[in-house]
C-alpha cells in the first residue's frame, strides 16, 4: 500500500510541475483514456461512450450525429451529407480534438479543420469513446480538447454475416454488408457500406425554398478489414485497414467572395488508415509493438485548375503495461511519427515521444480511490520540445453504490499544420499553442454534473491584419458546466437528458463564433414489447452568432425533434422507420448554408 502511494505521489509530483489532466468513466471497456484497456469504472478521465446498441436503436447516419447526442458537443456544417463539418468539444473546434479510428490518427494535416468529420459515416462501429479535457499527456499533439476514438467491430466466434438497406428523402440510399469468421487461432472480418444521396443545395439564403436551387449530391464508400492470428496463449498479431472514398458536390465561392448557389464544385476524397500490431502477454507485462499509417488524398475539381492535397502520417511505437497489486499498472510507451504534406508544399516534420502512465486503486472501508497520472515528452525537428501531463482522482462510494466524485487536470498543445506553415496564407514563424484544463464531476443515481475550465495561450488562427495565420496573443478562456440524467423512469421508458452551458471567449472577452451558449439534448426510448422500440430525441440550441463578439447573424433559438421506430421481425431481421426534423423546422447552423427539411427513412437490417 505504501509503495503504491509513493509511486502515485511521485507521478503526481512530476505532472503537477506542468499542469496535468486525467481520466474518468463508468462501466464498459475503453482504450483511449490511458492508451490501454480499462473498465470505465476504473477510469478517472471525464469520458462518455456511445455503444453499438445506442447507434442501432437511434439509427444515426453520421458519426457527427452520434457525437451530437452527447453533452458538451455541438457541430457546424456547410450544407448536407459530406459537406465541410466542424465538431466543437466544450467550445474547442475540430482541429483541437484528436480523432482516431481504431487508434489510428484521422486528423488531416493537409487541411484547416483537423479531422474531416463530413466523411465519417456510421459503418460497422462497435463504440465511440469521447475522452474530454486535455489529453496530450497520453496522446501528444492535437488533443487539447480531448480524444475521440472510433472503434470498429471485431469478429465473433464462428461465422457471422450482416446486411443493411435503407432508403429515404433526397433519394438517399444506404447498402451495407459485413462478413466474419473466427476460430481459436485466427479471424477475418470485412465490411463495406455505400451511401449515396442527391442531397440539396449547399448554399440557400435563409427563408428561401431549398427546392428552388440545384442539388449538391454525395457518395461515400467506407470499407474496413480486420485479420488476426493467435500463435499461442501469449503471442498474437492483428491487422486492420479502413478506407474512405467520397465524392461531394458543393457551391463554390465566386470572385466576389460570395457563394454561387446554382453552380457547383466537386471534391474527391481517398483516405486510408492501416495498422499492424504484435501483442505479447506474460506474467510480468503486456507488450505491444505497432506500425500505423494514415493517408489523405483530396482533389478539388472546379473551373479553376485542379487542387490536390496529399498527406501522410507514419507512426511506429511500442508500449509495455506492467501490472502490480491486482488492478494497478504502469504503462511505458515510445513512439515515432513522420508527418508529410506532398504536392505543392512537399514539406514534412518528425516527432519522437516517450510516455509514462500510472494507475492505482486504493480500497477503503467506505469505497475506493483511483489515482491516475501521466507524463509525456515530445521532441520535434521543427518545433520546440514539449512536456505535458495529466492527473486525475476518482472516489467510488461503497455505501452509496452509484455515488462517485472525480477531478482531472492536464496540459496540452496543438502544433500548426503544414498548411498553416507553408501555404499561400502560411506563416513559418508559427509556434504550437498551449492549453491547460480542469474538470470536476459528481455522479449519483443517473445524475451527472461536471464543471470544466480551459485556458488556451497563443491560439493559432487567421490574422486579418497580416492576411496570414498567426499566434494570437493573449489567453482564451473556455469554461462552463454540463448537467445530465440518464435512467429508466419505468421498466419500459429510458430517459437521457442533458444541459450544457458554455462561456467561450478570446483575450478581448469576445464570445467565439458558432458556439451556442445554452444547449439541451434529450432522448426517450419506449419498449412496449420485446420486439418494438420507439424513440424520440432532439436538441434545443440557445443563442449562437455566426461571428465573434456576438456579431453577424443569429443562428440559434430553435428546437429539433426526431422520431425512430425499430421492430424485430425475428431473431435475424429488424425493420425500422425514422423521421428527422419532424416539425420541419427552418434553421441554419452556418449563415447561408442549408440544412435538411423533414426527412423520412425506411430500412431493414439482417444479422446472422
């Protein structure tokens, strides 16, 4: 006990010299909180998980829709399916959120907005983990707001197959197929989904009829493959590969910096993400050796010469998880990354890093106390080296089974993309921006309340005074609180309600644009029989302006409501019907960009 406490206090001493952060959850298995598998109950970081069951019951089409069901998350989109989309996590935009697919980086270093959320469709997903708060102490750069890890489904023992067909408004069609086979020594799983939609015009002035403008279509093919071989009880190798091919039409800007709603541009995306891992488990440790690759390929086809953006991230690393005293462990990790932007820029930089993470669980007469600490050192050949950390504590009551308290503190940083540095609007003098964050949470009988506070120094943004990207002097503050309740009201009715208050301001105390101050999310599921499930969900968006300092067009003050019905025909077939925006609310998230009107969808899924 004394040795455990000494090790925990030693790690806390290291991380507190920086300003750290941590981990927190409840009762599923997650991997993103400490870069190793843990039960939610044992995680200190503020974390939420969207399960495959929730995705299936609510029939989300995109990952953005699924994420938007959580407290503290909002999004903006320049049109319908496949259009430019930014997800805001506690007021931080997409480029300050690290997004992973099965642990592989999805942040596009050739673009401006981080992860290209517009092309992330719900396809073969087991769960989505959202770790809130600064996470650079575990993951390094670009995890200032947190980490989103999308975990695809794994093969189950024996042969299994599944299929899904869906049709809906705007001639939207979805066809999906998955196959898997697993034995005691090997497994193979493949899945693919094709989604097409005629869509609606990207650009439509507020209040005008979408049908009066040309439609901007979209096509997305998302496929993934997983293979694995178990050599013996202690050694195995796994391979995973995900590919996203997308074609999207959009309304381009004309020479007067307005958008031509009856002309269109086209963009084509070919992104791929792969990894191979070797795992060894013995009585001393769990050792993992891995190689990962992210490839980004975008082409913009307009009346102007074609623009190409090709980028890559190669990552190699190893980690060792050494357990001691039942659930306690120390994780030591090393990794090496190369980031490259090809074509016109043809620039690259390298990163080497080392991380140590420690987790302890102390049993007491009244419950248990969990401590987690992490410390990371990053070396760059282009930027100054960075040392970041995080620390968290959680108390689980023994007398009151559902009562827990947790608190986390952490430091993080964001590096400028190669586009920020070397494009026509680039600035080679850019430095990484720094973030510190704190949150505290209490949970009891389905209720959850969280306070969060974040400071961002030297934020990277476009500086109109020099017409280039620049480090904006001063400190931005993003703070607020989240309230939630998720519980069965009766044996047949499940309620999930949350409220988020956000106060996001820059150095001049000006409110940051496109972040709603007040957001209410709600979802009710009704299970009248074992075969039928009915659901209603939606959100209320409070005051939100299209420009900083509460300027520009007001895009808030509206409520959206959706409906879904699932009926299990037999053990293999399920049919469903859903209606999005059932009140046909006329709203715009970004001024001048259209959103879907009332839309209906009918689908059938098969599972064997």
